[in-house]
């Protein structure tokens, strides 16, 4: 069974731009969660999508948004990028909402 | 006070030693996850538990819901166990400890 894939793996953007990250879950998994990891704040929960609906949400500004498609693939969008958005963005899929998390390799975003 | 406290922050052990990592949390949870992150960044889920004890190979995880405390034990530690271990209590979201950096020397 293929694991969780994320694209792109690396991304460089400038302040003010927007970015879209993609996550393909393990086949059969209906939940996709997104996380931000920085050296200063560690891992933080962004949001979870389950069957195309946002099920849970962390404490991030509205510039961070996401969606999930009928095939369970998910995208995360960050608008008006700030320097502090530089981070490793991880997605994880699970069979049930916030169940055992299977993580992708992450997308490393650098904002200049 | 952080919602999730892990101890110790750093741990160096000799191969073969018994390791214990502790996690205390103040939030209500439906389950607690233990994660392992290797230097390359990849994260692997080790356990998800909501009560009692789970064992997988040399790893054991326990949780006491009343005391809001969980422990991860590694028996007969090996250099390949060197990684950052993160506890993550979850309910309607996931909270994360700062992680315990474990180094096992041969």
C-alpha cells in the first residue's frame, strides 16, 4: 500500500505571495490532518478534513485554509505569506477522525 | 504552564539501557499519540492509546487518564532508537509536547 505523499517537497516563496500544498492520503483513509512544524513552536495542529468537511481546527489565522476532494486528497493554502510561515508542513492521514496518524514526508516552505 | 509537558528534554543512554519518557497533559483527551521523528524529519506513529498499556516489540506505552500522564518505555535500547519522541494528546485537535531527544550510544 502506498504511503502518504506530499507535493511539492520544497518550495521557496516571497512575502505576500500565496502557496498551495497537496497531500494524497493512504488509499481508504478519509481523514487528512495538516500540521506546521517550526524550530520555535514545534509541531502545531492546523486542521483536519474528513469526508470533504473540515472536522477540527487549530488556532491559526484565516490565511491558512484547506479543502478535501471526493478522492480524499487534500490541499492546504496559505495566502499573504509572512516570513514566520517558513516551516515544515506535514500532512497525515487516518482511517477515522484523528485516528492513528500516518505522516507524509512534509513540504519545506521557505518565505523570503 | 504548557498544556503538554514532556520530560526529559534530552536523554543520552548506553545501548541496552531501559528508557522512560514521560508526558503530562492538562487538556481533556480522547486518545494520546506517541510519535517518533528521525533526523531526516519523517514522523512515525508509535502508539495511539486511550487507556491502559500497549506493547510493540521493545516499546511499551502506558497511560493513566485520571492522572493525565503517559509514559513511553524502550527496553534494551539500541542506537537506531536515537530520535525525537513526541507525545500528542488529542480530542477535537492535537496538542504536542516539545519532544524528547534520545541518543543511544553503542
